[in-house]
C-alpha cells in the first residue's frame, strides 16, 4: 500500500506540473501547436535520465524514492519519460531490434488505438 501512495502522491505533483507547463507554453507561444506537450516530453526525458543515472551512481537511492520520482512525479508529468527510459534500457542492453520495435509499436499502435477509440465512440453515439 505504501508503494501505491508514493506513486499516487508523486503522480499528483507531476500531473499538476504538466498542466501548469501547458498553460505557460500556451500563453508564451500560443495554442496553434502543442508546445506544452512537446515541452513536458523533452523536459521529462531529460529529468528521467538525470534522475536514474544519479540515483544509480551517486545517491544509492531507495526503491521508494524511485517509485515516487520516476514512476510518480515523472510518470505524472509525462509518460513519455518512462517510454524513453524503456527504450534506453533495450538500447544499452544491445537489443536494437527490440528497441526499435518498441518505438514503432508504441507510436503506431497507440495512435491507432486512439483513432479506434474515436471511431468506437462515434458509432456508439
């Protein structure tokens, strides 16, 4: 139960941060392009890389800290950061085929699933 509370509280922080970045970017650059989403995806990837490397090499962080920050805060900020970490793990293992399959499958199937969901909702209405 403790793990769930760590992830949930971190996720709340990350989600609010994502929302605020979206508002800020819309005010600065407008809404014609999804600048907020692009920003959180890039920043989230950067923060995930920094956090995971520092946690592993310098701070000997606890599993609870990883749950709170990596899965909770950064996962709530952007799930793209987790996706990026998964790709990096496959890449660094030398499993390039699996890494590129993961990227293509994630992007194509996720977008395809979104359009399928839109279609299902439209025919049901």
